[in-house]
C-alpha cells in the first residue's frame, strides 16, 4: 500500500498486517509515494510490513529508520544469515516461490530464523502475478511454522480457503493483493470488507 487515504480506509477493518513494497521493479513500489506520517494513524494492533527483494542491508535499515516497520517480508533469495541479521529488530516473514516441483526440505534451514513462511506462486515476477499455485500440495506437508498463503487469492476462493483452514493448523494468514486492487497499490476497500465478512461467516 502507499496511498494515505486508502491505508486509513483499510486500517478501519479487521486486518492484521499492512504491506509496503520497496522494490524498484514492482509496479507497487512505495518508496517515493509513501507519506511516513500515515504510520501515526495506523492502529497499533496492525503490524506494518516492509517488503524487500534481495535488498542491500543498508537500504533496508535506511527505510526502516524512515518508516517504523514491525516486520520484514523477504521476497528474494535471502540467506539464513541475512534473515538472522534482521531478526532481533523485526518479525521475519520469509517468502518461498512455489510450484509443483518445490522442495519443502528448503524450509528446514529457515525454521529457526523465520517467524512465518509465506508461499507465493513461482513466476518470473517477484510476486504480484495474480496467479495461483496448486494449494493441494500443502495438504500433506509438515511445514512446522505458521504460514501466509499468497498468490491470486480472490473472493471466489473463500470456500477452498476455509477448507484449508480446517485441515492445516499452520495456515496463519492470507496475503491478498492483485484481486483486491483498483489499480496497483490501491486496494478496493469494499472488496476487502466483503472478504473479511465471508471468511468470518460459518
């Protein structure tokens, strides 16, 4: 997110995290469009997440000094040592790009440093593709860590998501983006509100 009015609108809902992308190749890059004063208006119950892709550590530190992040979402090929460097100060959400050939054994070395895993669809892009991977591959895997589900999630997926929630205790959060945007970086607040209501309806 990056528009102050939109950030405040979404903050009024029962959301747990807001993400701010700092990746020059992303059409949602927030660095030069985000007003740092908007962070003062976000309720403290909502965690602010800086999203980075193979960024220089100094750059992350500079952005974190300007914007008070609670967590870092590391969306590239960051090593365990890289994650460990930021672990004392931030909640670490380590992203893995998933397809049908993904090796879940790759998660093992990150178990001690990541607070959460995030599974997104493997594409040439680093997120934001609006595409799904086969969520069924998560069913028989012992992930060992709470995870965020991402990749092309839409309102039509709510029944399937509820089923995953009932079957997989590790599913912690949904990372929604493409299908809930008016344009890149601008969320459709009515659609977000509808998603939350449908997820909370038994």
